[in-house]
């Protein structure tokens, strides 16, 4: 029998092997399809990121001009609502030739705005009432896809006629589309990405390999029948390979269809803040072809390896008899090699230039423990003694005879948990290097507002009063920063820093418990003697480089020296003159830099949104949220992407576990029918199935916890970095896996009831 003939026979068994053959092929196709769909998503990520960047660059202002009659005035207005960023742009065209931003067909008139579809839905919902008050423009158009990074982005363009061309936040442009380069990732973040990709794709590979082994016991009986009619061992191997290839081909088709169907839903789903247009999810052709070939090769390899441990003879399969003990030595080789590879590379001094080798080591460790689990389940169940609970005894006996099949069904979940624990430990380590204590004092302020001055008609004091009156504000304090330049203006003396505010506000920066309106305080700056300041004539100016303009003012003779106190924002200590309004005697400083420190109302859930809405007269006003720690934006973005990928991997592992449990029940249908026929209660059999799943899962989680913890500690062993094991996170991850198993078992109960019927004893 030629090899091609054997392959064709195997392919025919996959599609024409009766109900059992079709059921096995369908299960393999579903399992392989889910895994291949996940691989296609991974192959689509680079293209999706490039498309997102291109659209972001295309809508960036470009082509700055200086002629007043040319181009248009633009101002960026970024705000936050419900934790989501809302990106706005004010447009004031100054020429009929002004270029439209991508996604718009006409400029919105003053008072009108064009919004993205996601923002339109939010504004029209009950939840968006506060945001509607903030963006009080009439919606006249919808931004097209070419003007959006992703379909869930909150973006708007508003028409304006009041922009100050000299304001710092206003630009005059004549084109859109600025080219930007991605900032290179630091070695630590690149290392984190590599380990995350390996940790997320290894379970996919394991899942596909497990899916190919679905229905292995029935396949072995069929191969024994072929031996009975004269097929030799080599022909048996090729027939099995042909059957695996045919089922895998169906799985690849299923995966492609799942990917196409799922891609249409991508625009309606947001996972950890990540969304994409369906058209962006375009797998790289070479990568997709490589994934298809890799899956096919994996299917054949797994099939041939599984037959090495089976003696297929004409009278049956040797596995029906007492099996030989699984050997431990070779099962330790892969994880030991991976551990050694990671240890050697990490031990060289850090993350840089060794990412590929460390990724290979992580893959060897995570993939290698899949061979350890069957040995662990077999040896552990062999030592389990008799128990009074009949349900547990039935499960143990089943595991003692078919522990390998049960162990294989949970390997995907085990690898997911092990990778998640290691990845979490690495997250903590890298996070300590990309986040730091900010120095912010949240007891005195949680938010700082800075007016933008893009609209000269907006008064800073009126804006501060509106924020102070907001329902979300518990207390507020406003300070103005200016400079005092010596008279005459020709002197080269450095200007003096000036802070203006009432006593309550000044106490945010100086120690002045007995302050009264009309006082002027001095914090030494190290460059001047306080005795030289009283009675001097100065000009109060908004900036340090103003010359010849400003409000004349005389430093009072009763100048009092005080100590500085840490600013609530970053704990900065300020020096110079601190002036209360009464001491100015009507000498205002126009255009001074104003900051309003805001303490939010803890009893109002949307206090932050209420405060931002109160400042709607200045849509470009900046709001700095004070935080105890500050995190690198690149690290935060990578964290979101990894969490999204991890969620998809967990869903795939749960689906694979459900398929495996259903297949195991079908393998036991005769036993279940017989037990039901002799009067075994349904509850007894249901509990036995639960035990049959929980026992290998328990060993799998034990192995995953040990492997993930050890691997995580090994990955962070660099320099002086020490990270304790987060046992709370470990408990959450393992508990989630256990809950998934319980849910899968409950979902399998309908099939269990169906199999517990007398017609399951029928045979042909």
C-alpha cells in the first residue's frame, strides 16, 4: 500500500467513518478551528497597529503657516469622561482653501460639531447627560472611519470663531497629516512583550495538539481492525496521519470562518480599552500560511507520537491491558532545558538582546509541563485508596485506566494558569521600573486645573468660581504665578517668582497659619537677601521675559519671612514672594499662569466628571489628576494589550475544556448507560463526572502554580530587583481556573443525561 493511498484512506475515514467518525472529525475541527482563529488574530495585530497609527498621523495638524489669511486655526481639547478620553479639536477656518481633517466633508459652523459614532451613542444615552452639558454644541455630522483610530474612539470636531491666534494652545495650519515615528520600547518592555507573546501563544499550540488527540481511543480500535485485514504498522501510521490531516484541514477552514465572522464583531467590542475596525484585522499572508502549515505539521507529529506508545495488533490495542509505567526522566528534559536556558540568559545581566532565547526557554518550560501532568495524574491516582464515596471511587477508577486522556483535556488550562502567574510576576517587576511615587498629596488636592487662554473672552477668575461651585467640588483654592522684575527695566537682575492667592491657597505652598489678607510673605530663594526687598519698586509680569510692560507695584515694608511647604502636586517647594490680593492695591497681573487646586467630593461617584463639566467655558483647560504613583504610558498600553490577549486565551481554554469533557462523556456512554440501567442515580453519576474532572484539574493547578511561580521568580532575577510572590494574585488565577472547570462541568450535564439511557447499550 503506497503512502498516498494510505493518506487517502485516512482522509476518507475522517469524512466517511460513520457517525462516530464524523463526530470525531467535528470535534477536532472545532478545537483546531478555535486555535487557528487565535493564531490569525495574532497575525493581524501588526497590521492593525500600523493602520491605527496611519489614521492617527493623518489627522494630526501639519503645515504650519504664519499669514493671517491662510489656513485655519486649530486647538486641541482633550477631556476625560467616565475614565475614557474624549479627544476634541476646535476648527476656525480662515481661508476657503483651508484643508479639511480626515473624516469630515465640511467644516462645522461655530456652535456645531461633528462627532464619532461612539461619542454620538454616548451623548444620546442617559449616562452621557453630564458630558452633553460639557459639549454643548449641536451635532450636525458624523466623523468617517478615516478620521478615527478605532470604532470605539470618542472624538469630535467643533466649529469656533473666538480662537486667539497668539495663545499657546492655538496653531495656524494649512494641511493635515504629520508623520511620526514610534518611540522604541525599552529593553524591559520589549522583554515583557516577548514573554507575553510566548505565554499567550503556547497555550494555543497546546490546545491545538490536544484537539488533534480527540477521540483517540476509538481511532485506536479502528486501526486495530485495519491491522486485522492486513495493514502493516507503517501503513497504519500513514492512515492515521491522513485522518489527522483531513480533520485539521476542516479545522483550518473552520478557524478561517470563525476569524471572518469574529472580525465583523470587532468594531462593536471593546476589550480592556482595545478595539479595531474589521478591515484592520488583515493577517499577514506569509504569517497566516506559516501558521496553517505549522498547525498541519503539529497535527501529524502529535498523531505519530501518540502511536509510538500504542501497540496496534490485529486482536486489539495493547493499551487495553495493564499499561507500562510512564517514565519521568524524559518528561523532565523539556522544562529543565527551558529553565536552564532562561537562567543562563537572565543571569547574563538583564533583558537586553536576549529576548529570543528567553522566549524559547519560556516556551520549553510551559510546553514541557504538559508531558509531566499525565505522569503526575497516573502516579497520584494509583496511590489513591478506596473511599466510601461511590462517586469518587468511580472517578478514581476511570482515571486509573484512562488518566492520560483526562490529563490531556486540562493541559491547556494548566499552561494558561502557569503562564499567567509567571507573567503577573514579571508585570510587577517591570511595573516597579516604569512607575514611581509621584509625591502628590491627595489629602489637599486631587485635581489641578490650568486655563488654556485660547479664548480671550474667558475670565480665569470666573472659571475658577464655576469650578468651586460645582457639585463635585468639596473645596478649591486658586493660585496665580507671576514674576516681579526690578525697575528700571534695563537691569540684568533675575526676576523674582511671585505667587498670588488668598491665605487658604497660599498655605498649600508656605507655612502661614497666622496669614491675613493684605500680607506679603517671603520664602528665601538663595539669590537675594530679604532685607533688600522691602520698599523696592517692581513690575508684576505674566512671564519672566516681559520687559517694559506690567503692573507697577511696591514691595511692602512689612515683608515677613516664612518657610515653604510641599506643593500638593509632586511635592515641589516654591520660593519667592507670596502675595495676598489685599497687598496688591489694585495692581492685577494680566495673563498670569493660574492653577486651581480641587479636592473632590468623596460622596459623589461622578465628582470628577462634574468638575470638568463646570469648566465647559474653556474646553481646552488642562486638568491634572493627582495620583500616588505615575505609570509609563507605554507600559500601561502594553498591559492593556496583554490583558486583552489573555482574556481571549482564557476563553479559548474554557471552550477547549468543554469539548474535551464532552468527548470523554461520549467515550463512557456504554458505562454510563449500564450504570443507569442497574439503577445508579443521576446525581451519583453527575458527581462522579465532576470528580473525574476536578482531580486532574487539581493536580494541573498544583503543577501550574509551582511552575508559574518558579518561572516568574526566575524571569525577574536580574540586577537588584526582588519581587515577592503575590499569593493573592495566584489564588485569584487558580480560583478562576477552578470556577471555569465547574462551569464547564455544569454545561456538560445535558449530554450526561442524554447518555444515561438504555439505548446507549445498543451495538452493531
